[in-house]
């Protein structure tokens, strides 16, 4: 097995209510799971391949809860990635060289037998995890924007976070309100003011390494 590690920032937006029931082992808000997830890799490697500075994303759809499978996925890797970096990220994000069930990428891939062709196009992003604001977009594929969850009475920015000491994605995430729309690709999604989270990733083929 090729050893790999990744440290970076993640922005995810799904179709569920704020907080996302999946984080609490509860069935999804509307009965199914749909998501856009974007990654800004700060440092990492896959064997001898350096992954620092690479961006990637995934668009996902499941007709029911993720654990029931029958899903679809399409990966997007930034056009600036080298051939080796592209191959490495495709391997990582499809669960190769990963202990069974050790990472969310492994689970997503195992539960999404329909894997559409990976796209290699520029990914634009700019977000602030602490402020819960920012965006990610791929021209012709998707746009995602996040902002703080508004307080239900005052409308002021409401701060909440999710702590998962044994999580297979992250240990801590800031919860936000996200809106996303796909414009192309193989999976069609539209969210408006639904669950989003921003998290720091520190992960390997053996699982989450820490906060």
C-alpha cells in the first residue's frame, strides 16, 4: 500500500438542515444525501509525490442515506496538478491505498458505484474557517458560497461547531450556511441555506491523524 498524508482545508455543503444529521448517526433531513465538497491541500504526499498546493473537489449524490449505497460521484482536480498529482488524488479520493472504512473518501467511494469521469479544470476558492465565510467555484460545473448561520430571532451571525473525537473526516468543524448550484458535470444539485461546514483536515490512509 502506498503511504499518503494530507493536511488542508475543507468546505462541504450538503442538502440537509444545519448541523447535518449524518454527523450524529441520524437519517438525512430529506431522506437522501447530496453534497459538494472542496479541498485546499496545504501539505501532503502520496508516496514520493508532493501534494502541497493542489486543489480538488467532489460532487456526490445518493438516493437514500450514504450507508445504503447506490450513489454517484464525480471528482474534480485542479488543472494545475501534474500527472502524478492527478493520479495520486484520484487514488486517495476513490479509497485506494486506504485501510477499510478508515476515511470518508473510502466510504464515499464504496457507497458510490457510479463514478463519472474525473474533470481537470481550474478550481477557485477563498474561505475563512473561523469567520464561516467564503466561496468555491469551478466555471461551468458548480458554485458554492458559505456564510454564518443566522440567529433565528435576531439574524445576527450564530456560531456553532461540531466536535467528533473519533471522526473519520475531521475532529472539529465550524458549522455554516451554504448555498450551491451545479451548472454542468454529470450530477445536478441545488442547495439554498443548508448545512455547510469548514474543517481542517489531517488525514492519512490509516485514518484521521488529529485536529
